[in-house]
C-alpha cells in the first residue's frame, strides 16, 4: 500500500508515525510545502516571548529522523497543487519541477490558514500573522532587529492573547483590539470579564467593540485605523482574527465540503472519496453536545484523529472518531483560561434550553497557604442536568478542573456526575469537596429548587418597589463596593434581624461568591420567606462584569 500524506505537521506527521508503527511495509510519502515537519505550532508564541529560549526545541522531529527512524519519504518545500481522485495521483510543485505522485490511499492534513481580510494597507511588512516557523522567525527577527516599542494585536482569541503576553514579555507594549465586546470566544462575557481585568493589570491595553478598517504608514509608525475614527500608532501589528480550513485543494479535487468550508468526513475520518482520509484543522468534526458538525482547530483532536486514520488505513475502517467538544486551554499571563462544550451564545443560537451557574471556589483548602479563587461557569440542561458546557478561569489547578468537567461533558454526563467525581485530596491540592464537586452541588440546589438563582444581567429588570437586594457580607467587605440599592445585613446577624427583611418583596441575596448568600437564602426560606433568590457568582461576578471592560487608553504608558 502506498500512502501519500499532504501536510507534515500535527495531523500529517502523527498519521505517518502511527502508520509506520502498525505497518512496516506501507510506502509512506509525506509532502509539506514548508521547510519543516512536525514542529510545535503551539509553542511558537513562547519562543517569541523567550519562555522557549532555543529555537531547536520547536522541532519535535526532523525530516532526517522521519526517514531514518520511520522510513517515511518526507518531501519538503513540495506543494501539492492538484489531486486527481480518479487517477489516484497528486501533482506536486517544487522550486525545481512539477511532477505527479500516485497513491493507493491519500491523507489530507492541510490545516487552517489565518484569515487576512483585504484591508487597505494589509501588505505592510510590519503586519504579521502567526501560523508556522517562518512567521515566527519573521516576528522574532523583527523584534530583535527593530526593537519595536508598541504592538497592536488584532483579535483577542487564544493566539492573539498568547501573543499579547509574549510580546509584553519581549518588552513590547501591547494593545489588543477586538470587534466583539469580549476576548476569548469560547467564554461567556461573564468569564471573559475576569480576563479583561487581568490583561489591564498586566498593562496590556484593551480596545473592545472596535473594528479595524485598515492601516496607513505615519512617519516611522504604522497607524491602525478603526471604524470609530480612532487611530493607534504602533511599530508592529499581529493579525490573529481567526483561521479558516485550508480546503481549496480538496474542493478543487471534488471532495465534499461541509457548510462551514471544512472537508466532510465520516466517523472513520474518510472523505467523500473512499481512498481519501482527512483530519485536523481542515475537517469539520461532529460536536456531540449540539449534534452538529463544526470547525474546532486544535492540536489534540488532530493528533487523536491521526491515530484513527493510520489504524483505519492499516486495518480497514474499524476505528471511529467520537467527535470533539472543543476542550481548550490558554495561559494568559498568570491566568489559566479554559473551556469545554458550548457557551451560552451557542446554546442560545441552537435554541437549547440551559441553566447557568457561576461559582468561585478556592483552588485548595484555604488554611493551607497560597489558595486562589477559581471561577467556574457551567451550563446544564434543566430537564436532566446534562452538562453542556464549562468554563474555568483561575490560577493553580484551573486546568485540571476544566479537564474533569470536560470528561463529564464528553461522556454525556450530568451535574450529578460532578458531585460524585472522586478526586485526589490533600490540602495543598484541593479541598475535601473539590471545586468541581461544589459546582455540581450548587447546580443540584438550583435544579431541585433548593434555591432560586438570579444572574447579574437580570438585576436591571428588578423593580425596587417589589424587590430588595440584601448583601450578607461583612461591613468590611461591603466597604469596597455594594450593588446599588442593596442593604447590608451580615449573615451572622441575619437571624436576629429578620424583622428588617421585607416579607412581601422578592429578595435577592448576595455575598462574595454565592455560598454565604445561599446559606442566608436557606435561612430565610426556612423562616417562611418565599420569594428568595441567590445572586449567582455573588459580588465577585457582579464587580467583574459591571466595570468598564476596555482600557482608558490603548497603551498604558500614554
Ligand atoms: P497543521 O499542523 O497546520 O499542518 C498543516 C501543514 O500542511 C502545514 O505545514 C502546511 O504548510 C501544509 N500544507 C497545507 N497545504 C499544503 C499543500 N497543498 N501541499 C503541501 N503542504 C501543505 N492547538 C491547541 O490545541 N493548543 C494550543 O496551545 C495551540 N496553540 C497554537 C498556537 C499557534 C501559534 C498556532 C498557529 C496554532 C495553535 N494550535 C493550538 C492549533 C494547532 O496547532 C492546530 O490545531 C494543529 O496544528 C492542526 O494540525 P493540522 O495537521 O490540521 O494542521
């Protein structure tokens, strides 16, 4: 069997090595139009920022290694320009020649390309995007040679924020511009607000709801032009407004594409042509939460799909890919920002009913030094408690919590499963009731009507004539801020001061994060108060979302 692979990085390279491990006789030819195979795309921003100091560390494998160790015929600087499905051959263009290569089976792992809209001035050499080693070298060389003072990062997604951090680490003052009212699309606004605050603390400028319309040189600077008529003068720009599947080759060949422009594959990762498999960023994957095909360009799925493709090539279609729920994580300075499943925007769009709960438990037992709050948002079905989405923002331990939540989502589990997660506990690592258990307990309280929740965005609809906000924190805590209209009755005094609580009003209780106010709500309910609500996420959530989200000025040193 002769297998030709197009694309030699995450999906392609992993397919080649797995295939060799299960089939010693297959002839494997792998094309990549770039200079390198199997490099660490995910590490590229950290080489720019200096956390990865040696460039050679970016290369997981070399072409030589592939050839010696895996007997894979790697052809670099070789672009596949055509696929002839009928004749089962590809056309390959190199600097020297154009030639054809036949195949028995073809694997397409051409990835996704950064979106680069035709803005006026887009070809200015100071505008960069980041996909591969060449892009990385260009950015790194520019920073080393020109010592830019200021950068504008357009797009506050994972790569944009990783670049904002790494440019800052490289000594470049950075401003992030985004057309949306928040960064990090997988998050809900409520969770993104925590990231906004952190970026500003780290002196990264944040310009939200700002649309870039073009670029123009101004002296030795480059102006970023915004629809709002504002202009940002910078020394360099990193464009990271998203990627799209690199599917033109597949489309030209006649392979079926999905509605979102990715290659259509079945559960065996087989395309509309039975001799062709495809994987990675170029394919549309099934998302079991919304039961639809989506684009989820991440390294984990690409690598796992590679094993399935290789095994199906070697043994016939036996292995199925179960889909992707979009489990992702990013480091944003001191924060870990992670999500799995779907967020409220997707649930609204898909008209899937859901309940949301915010909790802010501590990373580990508070009596052991160093505990930090972790913010958790979960969305679950009001019908059966099925977990639909989870987001975690925090420091130590945030990633492991998201991973636990992700497994429950992936396995079609519920908030009851969260309660039963058996975690490893010792005070430096967790609490006897882990944050994911707590998220499950709170969700069950909501689902079973032990308490009614209200969210920060619903507070504006409260009528002061018929409702009363009660903050049950201590006066010391309240002195730093109180929701307008709230009265303060600390929980320790509430039993004695029940006569101050209006009987005929809707009561909305809050504390710092929602736990004490839940206790207070139960106390009121058991004392005969009926219309009692707990503010989900408490004052912590409220304070994060109601502040101005953008920076006052794009560059902190102005
Ligand atoms: P790629 O790895 O992009 O490989 C595609 C290859 O195909 C490219 O080398 C391309 O040159 C080649 N190619 C395309 N067309 C042709 C052709 N016609 N002929 C020959 N060669 C061709 N994901 C995570 O999960 N976590 C992260 O932290 C993370 N960080 C990232 C950071 C950056 C800066 C980038 C760019 C991506 C990051 N990703 C991350 C995404 C992850 O790298 C991709 O999801 C993954 O690489 C996809 O694998 P792939 O094989 O589909 O495509």
